[in-house]
């Protein structure tokens, strides 16, 4: 052919046109390249949130690409494709979109034609009217735009295949001629390939909340809205070839690339210094002198000089200053914070106070985190006390202004379960069936999303609808659903942020976010700072305050005595209930084997019980080497440098990446892409090429294939929960701090952690119990003694002191514990009380309340709140037990409360006693039956989630003894392999994702806890009991490994009905640990599940159990005794 | 979704009402689940209430699962209270119901005893207190909140409540708890609200030998109507609405109602009115093992006044479309289900891109006349033909490749030259249906509107595409309709 | 009090009239009309349906009579679409009595006719301006049933029209049957159409028989009515009909009229009328008599669509008396 027609597609919508586009930006790019298009412009619906992904993909694919947006107006103006011609045009486009975003609701921008008039300069525009709207209104829009922006305006035209294309063409010609603009051919595509039509229809059904069968014209008539090659466009536009050529002219006008967005660090006040670098250097040296004294060790000084030089080279000083300022602000507000992340564990950061982790302790190399060749921006996350993070966020908004600071976005994407659920709904399947289907889906890959799981869910795979649902669910997986705010990633710029990226509303009032997520910002080298919330920091802050107030011992993270052997002793005993990170069952099991003796051991401990090392099967090799059961060796000489500190076993994300580079021959850039591909999971499906490349690369370099595969699996594991060494180091510091507090001041620790709830694994009941076992005297909530928070009180002289109270199990702690106070439970422990009302109660307490009525009249509390106090048994100080108090509360007459003035206190107005019974004085005595102790405890659990009076199981002890059940305290005396019979309240049920369906249960009786392992087979037999019971008896073999005791269940019995013997209502979920996965879902932030049923959830997450179960069910089917349906007719 | 009800097997597995279904399923994946149908339950309860009509016309529903029968003055017919309860329990048991019952002087006591006593009891008036005392407070029909409040202060049985001083109780828990107590003990009267209106007049026959033949049923009716006559004469009235109730031995109850345009009193007339009804009901009345109780109720009365002339002669024209449709159904329909298979269909636009599905016929009996205001039905971008062929007919076509409109075509042996053409309109087909191929990409159709040289306009389509997009399907042409 | 008495008196009067009417085999009107019952009845029965195409309407004597049987023929099955469209157009005319464009239409297919020529398609009729939900169809298995339904329907005033859709000449349908239909139509004052395809002319009591034949469509224009209007090459614009008045009791027969349907404004027009801008007959003075239900404008007239301009003549004209009687003329 003489001249190949050229064509650039300028009306392509990706799936960032949420629930409209049916292809990833990357797919559009790759297809455009394959079709040989001269260029591609991405124009999503009122957003540019997909542009960076397309940009990165286009760079990789070698495709000409321009970012833009499709403006969809709310005032009847036809759609307009808008593309910036230069950097300023981009700024205007961003301002335009921002204006629409801020005017509308979240996710529903409201754009007006006036916005286009205001911000249209510097943009190339193509009006894309609907075929039936090619009328005079459209003409006037064209004429207006033409008048305002001249030749940069086009009339876009697309073949709709609706039978009227010729009419559309003629009408477009007429309008173009009348307005003097040129016609431009566009594809108006919503997907890269015709095969995505079905997916597009499903998206429409989801979007409009109608099943497919009723969606009608919301669905596509055909699959023509896909990318087409130039020849095809030329054929379609053979009557108007100039329109195709015009696409090239339009594309040629666009001189803006996202690469042109050069990030500008915000100016920070430099004080007396001339430049940010100088200011940073000044701060660093000042800080070094504070940390190390006037004689800074040479090694440190050298390191500081080295780091500062690198920072100067990369021009990162402003960034460090920004973080420093935020940390400085937090300190000034007495908000505890702690930096972590790649750059945080540098000597400079230590010196300027961003982190308290002494780099000497960790020996981390700065270059490992800031690499000059990648020019990746430094990454520092800062954790703040969770209650006070908002103060910091508002400070940032205030300091930089909303036009310069905004939160990063998080792209909420469809994951397996949500995809299956919504697709099933689109197919009109019932809630039940969609639950079954979504429950059957596991993992991310299409391979898994198949027959086995569907069968396991009891679905008929020969059923067409089921097949379609599964097929489309896997296609939709990874599709963006909407934007949400990142948990704390801030973008701060020197110039207007809204000229870099559009700003949009977030679901939370008072916050604004940008349209790009972390990865997008990363890709463009735009810096962000993570401002995160951490409950443990709140706990530590509160502990420091209590220590200062009650023990006169002011401490900071920096001044806590370092590397105390007693603290590590405690950790080795796994006496870590409540402390940061190493408190979970899995961690506690690991501690006695790992036996951390120094700070770096804690760093490893924090990192090792994570999906990465577990999936990579790295945990056991490390343990064996650590225990000296296996010699330390290295896969190769070059890896010795990488793995030296971890005994030759890769544990950290950095190490895994380094292996990819050193052993598999990845370039640093490739390794980075690998990490990102994992982090944002299978968006483009290039994982497998990475896998092949890595494993083959390693094998080619002489590594064992098995090791190579494990390394890759480890990287996969890091994908979801990347855990680099630098983070582990910062966390380890908090681990140590919390352990130190718990070791020496269990009273302080207990009060602080109760006041920081909810956080951590355990419920108040366990925290209180643990504190008591460590000798802390606990005092009940009382109207005349408690504050809102849990507090410390002086001990009575005649009470035994702490060491005397320590339980024998913790006798080693006798000399460590320095507790001298008692803990008074605060009102916050009582369910259903309101802090603001309780504040009145406390304010007006004066010399104390002497009756229920007195409290009511003086505190102004509503009767319901006072009843809650009675429920919590908080009237003991005035001699009323729970029932007595309730009886008195019931007599408070709410209706006449308003008229109540103490003056008028109406004495006995004896009317018809049945009528109102108003009399107060001389009321008939009522002998209320006393509440039995068991019932007291149950009520304590119900209203306080804990009881200081007794343990519920203690009331059943006689019964349990008769059954031959052991007390938990006796388990220490039983040797491994013997059978044990235990019973207790269920505290936690967990099924760690990495443990192949094993369920861990923790039981509690009045003497302690027992840890139970339930294997899948046993679980299947007793699933109803394991999942549903609150009190169980477990029989099984006891395993004692270095003091870690487990009972491997072979028989489970439900004793819950016994609880009803204590009190008919039972204790509900009282006392259940925070971490129980059955009743206490830890909801992923990314995917807010309806808190429908965690129990069903647990099963969904363990489809392998389901399969086993199905087998079981089939064998049982013959013996089925349940009759079908109802029995009457 | 929550569990509304359980059978014994499920109860023994530890499931309970109110439990989340998902939880129950997770614990017991083999649960057999039937969606709760409150309406069906209510219908069933109503049917049982109907049946209980045989004991007394005063039956009140106590949804979801209870009935109150006011048997004052009825018990003697069944050999006293014990006899009545025994008869009722036995008969319901035979029908497959698990039923508990109690007789008491107050509805409250009966309610409590039915649910909380271990056996079937008949409590004499004044003897309620000792029976009720050991029952939990739930026996008093108190709301959950009051119950919880009383339990918290340790008051858990009816006896405790009886013993407690009244004033402090009323003050703390409201009057409801005392009212319920008083109602149960008979200190305060409580009326039940019967489900059916109490008939103005009623006569009934109880038969030792159940009857089943139509003649017998008519004969009994005559007897009953005669029995009514006196009552009607006494009040100077005639019946304007009558109900003939047939109680079948096994529990089924038939109610036949007739209305009279003017009050009637004459037994012959009444029987005539019912005769047509009985004939019309035809097979629907199945006497089975026979009827053992029959009752004739007067539901509405009117004064017997002078005769009125009858204008009922129908005019020659009739404005009523509905009537026309009924007549057509009567003549053309199969008579079984006139509502769902009415021979006349109303065109209903369906939002579907597929021409065959874009319009359906709805039984005209479902239509309302006059027609409701025009709905905004979306139309496809391109016009549709005035007549659509039920089955597209293959045609031979000469057309440009790949997407040219037909130039010439042969249909039903005639050859047509195309003068004007519009298209294509590409219709991709519904991919989610059962007929769609596994890859979810049905073969598309390209529709063309063409006009032949004479000026006839047709709707033709090509099934399949040329080139790689056609994916190997041989394109074929069809005629699908004619435009105006 | 007085008005109550009056109402009772009127009711009595009306019922008496009904009785008389039933005796005399003339239809009563709806009771309760404010104005004179008989006058309204007369007016309705004398109503003519003006199509908007001037010459055509003039030859029909002002329009198609509502209260009589009208035959609409298509020579071949392939013209069925045209004839169907023509009928739908008649049932959608702007300016016709309200009921005609509002009430349901019963379309009775004689056995086999839908299979041969397709069934009327509401979506397609909608494109002509016909509200498709009005379309009721029935296809009895036997011809006698179809006839019975047609007769029942023809006397139902709740219907806008009854259409008997037949194919070919069928034994069992002839003069007697058309007489009966015609009489019912006269009684109810509702349109009764006999839509026949591929049929030879035969004895019929219908006063009017039109043969609908193909005629090219008008050009398709975009942005019509603006300065930027342009034709779409090869486009199919407003449909054309060649309508031959084959039999006409009210005027001359034999001429073929080439008319087009404007579906937006819902009227027919002849190409000349459209170009010349002459208005179709719209006044009583133009019409030869009867109550002329006139279409007020053509082309780009600006009257509100759907406006009903029912212009009565000065007084009822009796020139068309035969329409009211029992027409028993021999078919031509």
C-alpha cells in the first residue's frame, strides 16, 4: 500500500471510568501498540486516575501516549474529550476536574460548561455528542467553544453501529461545517478487545444495581466499542477520510507527558541557613551532639557525612526537613511518634529525631534504602498515637493548605470474593447462591477459580450461569471499583497540588485526597509521607504519663533502659501478653524457640511470623540454624553479603529483592517492578514471566531450583504484606518499649493498654487477668472512685504487696516487677456509657454520691446511663449491690425529671397505688432475691466484658472435676505425648492463612489458659462446636515444646449449656479476645465486608476445609435424617 | 437472614431461632433450608382457625402460632371442656399438627398454660394463680424489655410477681406487667377479637353420619334455610349476603357466599341462589369423606321492602373492554386459567436489544382499561418494522463485503432491487442466556433497512461477520420484517 | 335538593331512552353527558377522520368515516407491512377524536395470517407514532371465532378500533359478514377496519375500500427545519404510500394518491402540499358535510401536537344519511 493510514485513538476509557470501562489501562496500551496505532490518549470519565498506569505501560510498550479526560457534564452539555497541550494545560485540566470533584458528592463529580470555559485554555478539546443529540444545542456548544478556544476544538465522531451511522455522519458534517470545526474520528472505546463486551455488561448491571436480565438498554447492543486498527478506522470512515487524519493532527498538538511533572519539594523554613541542605546539616549535627555528646564517635560522624552527601546529591534535604517538621510538631503537642521506612533508619533520621532506633543497633546501610541509580524518592512512614493522628493531619492541611497537601488515594479493587459476590448478583442469583459462589472463590489466579471450589460450595459446574459467574468474576478481579483515601499517605507539593493532580473529596469530612494512589505517585517520583495511626503508641504514651505521675519516673522512647536482660528473659518465656507485635499465639509459640537476646533478635522476631518467610518456607531453616541444629551456610558467595545477618536464610523483603538482583540477574529496576507487580497483584498478568525469569535466572547461576522457587514464593508472600527490615527495626523498638513497661510496671502497662483499647489481640478480660497474675491489684468500677480512664491508686497498707501476689507461674518476675499501685477500672470498661455524660458525673461528684437518687439529681445523667452503672455493679461504695441499685434506678421517674428541682422534691403523693404509684417515702419494702455469685459474674461479663469477682468456669469446677477435667495450671506437669482433658471459655479461634487450615483455639479457666490445636479433619467433625461454643471441653494429646504447651484435639465437647446453669442468659461474647476471627472480625481496610458473619467468612477463607467437608457430607448423605421441607400442607 | 423456625432434628443439633443463617450453614453445611414464608404460615394458621370454626364461631388469631377459641357455651356439645379439648387435639393430631391446648377462664391464663404447662390442663375460674405461679414471666405475654428489666432485679416467675407489692412494681416497670398479670388471673377482663365477623344470624347442623352427595348438601341447606326463616321474620329482615360453610371431616372448610340484590327470606330462593354457586364450584368442592358440620350464616341483612323492577337488559353496545375480554376468554380460552392464558395479548415493550425479545405479549386480562398513562418506553435508535416475521426467513442477497447493505435480494421466489438502504445496526445477541456460546460471544447480526425500487421497505439481516471478526461463522442473510 | 331531583329525573329519562333504543336496535350513548345525548351520539357517528392529505381527504368526502366498516387492501403479502403501517398511522392521527389515539385497539388475525405476513409489531408501530401498549392482538384458531371476536369488538365503545386482519378470499366470509360488521361499527361509532392481503375484491358492505401499495419514501434529512438541514444519501425518510380509492360511497373512486406519513406530527401529506405549503382542508367550509374531524395543519405548522380540533359544521348535515342506515349496497 502506498500510504498506510495513520490513526490515534483519543476516546479510550479504561476501567478507571469506574464500572464503565472494561479494560485495564495497561491492556489498552498493549493492544494499541499491537494494533500499530499512532498513539493512544486515555480519557476516563471526569478523572485522570488511570493515566499514570497507562503512562508507565506505554513507556514500557513503546507507545505514544497522552493523558486526558472525558468531561461528562451535569448540565446537558455533550461530553468533551480534553487533552492538555502543555504542562500549563495539564494544570488547568486538573483544576477543572478538581472544581467538578469538590462541587459534587464523593465519586460523583458535577461539571458545568462554565468550568470548561474557565479552564479550557491550553487544552485540545473534542466534543463527542450522543448521536441523537446532534442538534442545534450541540451546534451552539461547538460555536461557543470554537469562539473561545479556536482551532483546538474538534467534533468527534464515532461509528455506533446503531443503523444510523450515515445520519450521524451527515449531521456531524453539517454541524462541523456550520461551526467551522473539524471532524475527528474516534473509537469511543470502553475495552481493548471485543471479547470484553460481556464484562462491560456485567459492570453496567453492577453499576445500576439491576440484574442482567432486567438491565435492557443499559447493556451494550454489540461489542464494537473496542480498539480498532487504523485500516479498520479508515474503512469505517471511508466517506470522511479527513476525520481519521484529524486524529493525528489532534494528537500531534499534545505536547504534554506525565514525565513533565517534576516534583517540587515544599519549601521548609531553613532558619538561619541558606538552603535546605544547610538546614538539614545543621539539624543533623545538633542532633548528633544531643545523642552522642560533644564527642561524636568517628564512625557516627563519618556515617552522617556520608548520608548527608548522598542526600545533597539527590537533593532530598527538603523532604527530610518536611518530615522533621511534622515530627517536631507532634512532639510539641506531646504526641508520641516514630518514623519507619526505608530512609527512616538512617543516622541522620536518628539524629534529627525522626526515629529512636539507634542505627548502631541494627547496622542498616543507608544505601540499601536510597539508591542513587533508581532515583526513587525516600520513603518514611511516621506512626502516631492513634487517638491523636487527626491533630497531625490537620496541622499538615493547615501548614501547607489544601491546595498543596492532600491524601493519596487507594484504588479499591475487586478481589476474589467481592468480584464473585457482585457478579453473581448481576446474574440475578439469590443472596444465598452468591454467598456460596463467592465463598468458593479462593486466591487470585484464574486457575484456582474453578471447578474444585465451585463443587466444594455445592455448585453445579455444568450449570451455565455458574460457569459464567466464575469466568467473569475472574475477569473482573483487580478491576478498580472506586477511589478511597489512603490510610495516611500525604502528598505535599511546593506549587499548587491541584495543578499536579486533581483533588477530590474523601468519604471523611475535612479531608481531601488526590486521584492517584501510592504506586502512581511512586511511579512519577512524587513524594508522599505516610502519617499512620498506631494503637501501641497511644498505649506507650499513656504509660509514660502514668509513670511520671505515679512513680515520678519520666521516660521517653529514647531513655528507656536499653537491652535489659530481664526484659529479654520475660520475652523468652513468652510472657508477652499485650505487648506490641509478639503477643499473638504464633509469636508466643516462636519466642521460646527463637530466644531473642538482643535488639536485632527482636527485629527478626517481628519479621519472621509473616506471610513472606512462611510461604517461602524460611522459618524452620532459620530456627534450626538459630538453635544450632543445622550449620550456617550460604547458597553462594555473593549471597553471603546479603544473608549474613540472618544466618543465610532470607527473611526480609530487601533480602528477597537483593536475591533477585544478585542471584537471578534482575536489574534493580526490574526487581522493583517485580515488587510492585506483587504489591498491586496480577493487574497485568506479567507475574509469570517474572517467575520464569527469576527461577531460570537463579538456576542458570547455579542455585538449586528448590531454593529459587522458595525465594520466589517468598516474594509472592511479601506481595500482600511487604515487610522490610527497616520497618521491622522500628517496630522492634516499640516491642522492646512495651516489654520493658510490662516487665517492670504491669500496673502501669495494664492501665495504659486498657485505656488504649481497642487494640492488639486480647480483650480486657485477659489483660486484667494477666496483670493480676503479675501481682497487680485490680479494683472495680465505682461511681465514687472511677474516672473515665483506668487509673492508678495507692495501695492500702494492709494489702499484700505485689511480689506476694505474683502467681507462681511468673515467679521469675518477682525481682523485676516494681509495681506499687493498684489499678482502678474506669468507666470506659462499661459497655454503653458515654464519655461526655460520665464527665458530668465525675465533675459533680464532689465529696461523693450517697444514693442512686443523689447521683441522678446531681449528675444529670439519663436514667438509661445510670441503669448501665447499676448493671456494671458500680454502686458498691454506697452499699448497693447490683439488684439493689437496679431497683433504685427503676424508681427514678424520668418523666417528671424536668420539673425536678431539689426544692420541690415531691414527697409521698399517694394516689391510687396501681395508677401511678408515685409515692417515694414509705414505699413498700421489696425483698429482692439476692443475686447468686455465678450470676454476678455472668453479669460482669455481660456489661464489663470481665469480672474481678471470679472466673465463670470456677462455678463449674465441681462438675468439671467429676468429669475428670484438668485445671490449666496443671498442664505444666504433664509430659509430652500424654493425653489431657481440659475445659474452658473459648478466648480465641484463629486460622492463620499460612497454617493449612489448622485452627488455633485458646481456652481459659480460672487457673490459666490452654492452647488447643485443631487439625482440619478433627475440625470437620466438630466444626459446629469449634465455631459456635463459648465453653468447650477438649481432649487430646499434649505437646510441650520448650515450655510451649499445646493440646492437639481429638475430641471436642460443647459445655456451653453449663453456662446457662450459672445464669440463663449466658455471657454472650463477653471476654472474647479481640483477635477471635469468628466473632471479632479484623476487617481489612481495603475491602470493607459487611459485618455479616465472620464465621461464614472464616469458612470462605478456608475452602480446603470445605472440600474435605463435602467428602464427609457425601458419605453422610445416605444417613440423612432431616426431612425435606415443612411437614404440613 | 436468620433462622425463623426449626424442626426437632435441627434443634437437637443446637441450632436456635434468631441465629444467623450464614452461621448455621457454616456450622452445619448440610442444613436443609426452606425460606420462611410468613404469609403461608398465616394462611395455614387461618386455615386451622377456619377449621376450629366447627367448635365455635369465635376464633381469634394469635399470630404467628396461636389461636384463641372462645368456647363459652359450646363445650357442652362436645361433652364438656375436657371433651372438646380432647376432640380438638385428637383431630389436629390426625392431620399432622403438633398442638398444645389449655382451657381457662381468661385468655391470659389459657395462653400461659398452653405454652408452659407440661400437660393439657383445664383450669377453673379462680384457680389460675397456683397454676401460673411457677411459670416464667414470659408466660404473661410481656414485652422483651420489661421481661429483661424484671429479670435483672431477680423477678423471674409469675409467683414472684404475684407476691411482690404492686405499687413499687408499677412504678418501675409500668402498668403493663400488672395488667397482664391481672388479665391472666381474671381480675381484669380481656376480650379476644374474632377473626371473622360474628354473623347476624346463624344456624348449624352437626351430623353423626357425614354426608358427601350434592343432593344431601342441598337438602341440608334447605333445612338450614328453613331454620333461618324464623329468625329473619322475627327481625323483619331478609338476608342480603349469606354464607354456607361446609366442614369436611378431615378439616377442610368450604365457604360459599352469595349476595342477593334485594333481601331474601324464602328458603327456596336461598337454595336457588346457592345452587348456581354449587354448580359453578363443581369439582372444586371435594366432599372426600364427607361433611360433618354445616352452617348457614347471614352476613348482611336488609329490610324487606317492596319489589323493584329489574333493568338488567343489556344494551346493544358496551363500553366495557374488560367485559369483552372476558367474553373472548370464555369463547376462545381453555377456561382453566383465564388470567394467565388469556387468548388476547397486549403488546409489552421489553428492554432488550434482541428484536425477538424486545416485545412480548402479556395476557390482556392483566391489562387495565382505560390504559394507564403512557410510560416512557425506550426505543432503539433505528426504527423497527411494522410487521415482524415470527421466524426470520432465509434470503439470497447480493451485498458488498464486509458490511455493505444488500443490493439485490430474493425472497419468497421474488427478486428485489434495493434502491435505498440504511445500516448496519449491529446486534450482538444476549450473551448471558442459556443459548449463548461458551465464550460469551454470540454471533452478531447486522440489520439493514432497505427500500426496493417499488417503495416497499424491509428489514434484513446478515448473521455473522466477514473476516476474522466473524470467527469462522459463514454469514447468512435473513428477512425479518416489513416496514410501513 | 333541586339538583338531586333533576338528576333522578335525568336518570329515569336516560333509562327510558335505553329501553327504547334497545327496542329500536339503535345504540344508546353513555349516560350522564351534560349536553344532549342524542346530539352527541349523532355527532360522533357522523365523525370523519381527516388524514391531512388534502386531495385524498376531499375525495373521501372529508375523511374516513369512523362509524362504518372500512376495507384496507394490500395486493400481496409483502405489502402487508405498508397496509399495517397505514392503519397504525390512521390510529395515530393528530386531531382525531381523543379516543382514537387513546383507547386500545383489538387486532384480530384470521388463522394463519400472522405466520404468513408477520404479526403487527408494537415497536415498529411506535415508530409511526402509535402507542404500542394499545395494541391488543388475538389470533383465533378458527375463522368463525375470528369473526365472532370482530363482531363483539366492533360494538365495544371502549376500543378505539377493531382490525380484522385477513389473507386471501376465504369461504365463510362475504357480504353478510361485512354487513354485520358495518352495522356494528355504525352502532358503536368506532373504527372497524378490514385489513386484507392478497385478496380479490368481492362483495362487501364496506362503504370504503382503499388499496395500499408501495411508494418510495421521502428523503431523509438531518437537522431538518434548521438552516443546516441536509439530506442523507440513500436514507429512508418518511414512508410513502400509494393509496387507491377503490370503492367510495362518499365520492369518486379509482384514483391513486401518493402520500407520505409524518410520524413526528402524525399526519399524512402529499409531496405537493408539503412543498407548496398549502394547508390541508381544515375548516368545516371545505368539507362536504358531517362533523369533520380535521387535521389543522401540514408541514411545519406550529399547532400543539395532539390538539383536537373538532370543528363542527353549522348544523348537522344530512347529506350522508345512508351511512346511518343499514347500508346494504352491492359491492362494486
